[in-house]
C-alpha cells in the first residue's frame, strides 16, 4: 500500500505509527494510539474554543468583550471559559 499521495499530516501520522509499532508490543500499541488520538481530539477542541474566545473578547456587542489586552489574555487562560463550553482545559505547558 502506497502512502505517497497522503496529505502531509496523514503521512506524518502513518510514519509515527510505524515507528511506534516497531518498538512496542502489539497488545500495547492500541493503547498508545488511542491515547494519541484522544490527545489530538482534546487539543483540537481546545484550540477551536481559544479561537472562538479570541473573537468573542474583541466583539464589542458581545458579553465577553474586553477592551484591555491584559483582560483578554486572562479570559483566554481562564479554565472556566473552556469548561462552560464542555471543552477540556489544556495547561499552557502542554500546548
């Protein structure tokens, strides 16, 4: 099976999976892959919410509006701003 025509992300994921498969027992492999898929899901959800919040804090007509850059930054780092939208919080060091 050729992976020459995959988009770059798919190729990178396939290559990473191949690399893991060589050093991990097959029974453990599924746990690693499922963990990575879950982390990707959490990360994508967090990033989408962060982009949405970034727009909301700049919308003068919205309830999340903040005219101060420092206040905007605080909102973007507020765990509750993500929790209210059922989005997993990703700590700064893990991003």
